[in-house]
C-alpha cells in the first residue's frame, strides 16, 4: 500500500527494474515513482507504448533499451541438458543432487548499459511459452532454463556490479512450483538458479522472492480473475478440496495432489504483486514478516533439493498482507488510474495471449475426436443396409 500522508524527503532510493516495460514491471515502476524513487528500467523494448503511459510517472522513469539475451555468453556446458547430465552422473555415484548454480559462469559479450549507483533491483523477467513444434503440449527445457535462469543470473550480476544492496524478483507460489517441478523442469530449475544466485551475491536477508499463482488485473482478464477467485474461495470449492484431502489421508501413504492445489489456489491482482515487489526492493519486507522459506522440493531423480532460506512472500494471502503492512511512502509523481479508464489501442488482455498460440493447437484435434466419439455414442453414422 502507499502512504499518501508521508512528507517528501530528499534521500530517494535508486531502483533498477529489469523487464520494467512488461505487464508487472511497468506497475512496479509506477509504484516506485509514486514513492519518490529514482527508477531505471531495462528491457528489450524500452519505454512502453503511449497507451500504457497515461500518467506523469512514465516521464519520471529512465527507460533503457537493452537485451539481456544478447549481452551474455553462456557455454554449452551451462544448459539445462548439461545440468541433467551432471545430475545423472551424481545419481550413479550416489552423490547429492547437483545444484543448478554450480559451474555457471556468465560473461558479457556486448557492451553493458552505463548504470549509476543503485540501491536495489527488481527482476520481472520470465518466460513460460510452449514449444511451437510440440502442439502446445511440449516445452523446450533448455530455452526455459536460459530465459528464467541464465538471463536472471546475468541481471543479478549487473545489479550487484551497480552497487545494489537488495534484489527482489517474481517467481511462483509453493503450490504452483510443486506442480511444475516435474512437467516443466527447465522452468523450475531456471527459477531455482536465479534464486540461488541472488542469495549467493546478496545473502538470505536481502534476497526477496515474491511467489504468486495466477496474476490478473488491469485489462488482463479482470472479470475472470475475480470470478475464479470467488469460486476457489467458495464453500463448495473448499468442501471439495477438503473432502479429497480427507480421502487421501485414509491411505497408509497419502500423496499430495499438487495439480489440485495449484488449480484451487487463489489468483492475485497485479497491483498487489507490484506492491509487494516494490516494498521488497525498498527494504520493507523482513524475516519477522514472512518467516522461513518452505522446503520439500525434488529433482527429476527424486532427490531432495533444499532452497536457500531467502525471504519469500508466498501465495496470494502473503502477497496481499505484505502489500498492506509494508506501507510505501508516496512522495513522487501521481500514478495513473487505469482501472476504470478506457484507453484506446491497448492490445487484448494487455498482450497476455501473445506467443500463447501453441496452447490452442490441441483444441481442433480434441474437438475432432470428441465429435467422433459423440457420433459413435449416439448412432449418428449411417449404417449401409446389405442387399439381399
């Protein structure tokens, strides 16, 4: 939340935001500007389009164009495939699971942006796009590991070199991470790499992870998000989940259903996520506020992987509580009020479906086979009569 009664001060913090022109990033920039911070955004596109910059906050941000992907050099030994091979060797030798941060040295290949001395940094960089060759049902683990892990590691090192004292980034809620740690391991290992790198350079008390589930708000499915949240928090949904848990506990070895837990976890508004990230960068998130980081993760070989005990704002309830309790002073430019404002030219759902085409590929195939099944079940096909 933002305290509008705090008097203006001159000791403004300088915060660097990676991916500041994106869906979450530009809202982080807006909140930091409203708090009187000097804000620098680094992204591939630079300043957002005019339909996203409808307030004076946008002019107060220093928008820098820089592609993290082209400014780092990663050898073939630092891919997700190589990491899995190392783990297989360690497994055969009965050694502990290889940490995703081991042996990963990133060097710059092109000139880096000239950054001033900064106080903190936030990364909103991430990618979970499906593989176009997999009909929307396959993921390129090497690409996801690079996009979510190696790029963030490069950003973390840039922030440290610029003098940052704290680093915050967006990750996943515990339930969603448990659900995806098998099916999309490259994505999870990438997030794990970013977290371990930040902890190594900034320490457990100055590395803050914000883990939402489904994010909605602004022009991105606002009605659906509210309806979906009302459903998963309804008595019927809670009774269904509670009943399933009770039945599973009757087993001698009950197994958690992380698919169900992730689907029935509450979505969160993007403004709340941006507020938690901003509070984290300003040093307003403490150990007393969030407690210890949850554990219980495993790799593909079933070996446990222990996360560093960083500050983790996990799930919708925690994000909303932190956003409410960590009061951010408002000293800067006025924020825009886009909730009820009609802005022309905004892409559908703020570009939420860009690159998501592969997710739609299976739909015609499934529809075709369902039609065949329906026709067979209802005797829709004509059976030729044999001539006597």
